[in-house]
C-alpha cells in the first residue's frame, strides 16, 4: 500500500522563517484562448516537503545532484514521537526505548520521526505555531542515529532541529556524516508500527543544497 508523505505545494504555505516563499502563477490559460495551460513557479530549494543535502551546512559537502540515488530510497522505520511537545527534543533514550519495543535500527535504514506536528500545517497566518515552536532531534539522538548507520532521517516538522536549538546540532551531526534530512513530511502516523520502503527523490538541481520531493512509502504487509 502506497502512502503519500508530501504536502501539496501551494501559495501561502508555511516556510522556514528565513527561507524564500513558494509562488505559483498561471501564465497561459485555455479559457483565455491559449493553446496550452502553463504556470510559472518560483520557490526555494527547501520549499514544502524537501530533502537537505550536506552542502546545506558544509561548504565541501555533497550537492543534491551528485548524491547516489540509493540514498533517497530504502527500508524505513517510523518512531512515534508524539510525546515530544513544541520546542522539545527527542533524546537518544527515547530512541533506545523505541528499539526495545520495535527492534534495533539497522544500518542503511531511513528513520522518520512522527511528532504529529503536520496537523498544524496550513496556509497563511494560521501556520504561526508550525513556523515558530516545532519539536526536533537532540544532539545525542542525532549522534545515536549516525552511529546506527542510517542513510536518511525525516520529520513532520519544519526542521530536524527543535525551534529553540540555535546551534543546529542535528543538522550538523547528520549532514556531516552524509545522512540526508527530510523535512515537512506528513501522514507519518500511517507508518507507525510498520516496516516500509521509503522514496523521496529530489530534482537534479546542479549544485543544489536541497530539493523539493514527492515522498511516499510502500508499507510491507
């Protein structure tokens, strides 16, 4: 069963406070007599549901276009982190408790963090909490995942680091180890308790620091 994990790209959608906005405008319209319909899109590399490449924080890090495709797909695990509230961090101890219940996280897996924060995703001013008070991954939890050898980590919040973490430890630890990061995922509650195969393929942007993706998962029944 395929599960779509991506938000729809729309005008007035939430964006990280310092990032560019998404903008789409119709350019040609059939109802106006144009032979085909066509829209112009302006957006940042980290618009909507997207993936971060190591160069996002490391000058010599890999760009999105040169990372092997295998990095963007693979077997996945979803951690129920709904007990982690706004501005709070998921710890290494939380991940150990997950492993005791669901089994050890294996090398090469993708780990998705279900905070349930995607429920606050909405257009316009109503997304204030989503953009200002999100939960994230602690430094020790990021180190834990790097040591487990995961290939990717994703979150249903706007950033992998908590809103209060100005040092961006999780970004530093994960991207520094070549682990790509997915942000603004949705519907992760459908994956909790299941094994699945994850896909989150980026656009091949030359020199890109990241890319919007159409992320989805195939639950292995």
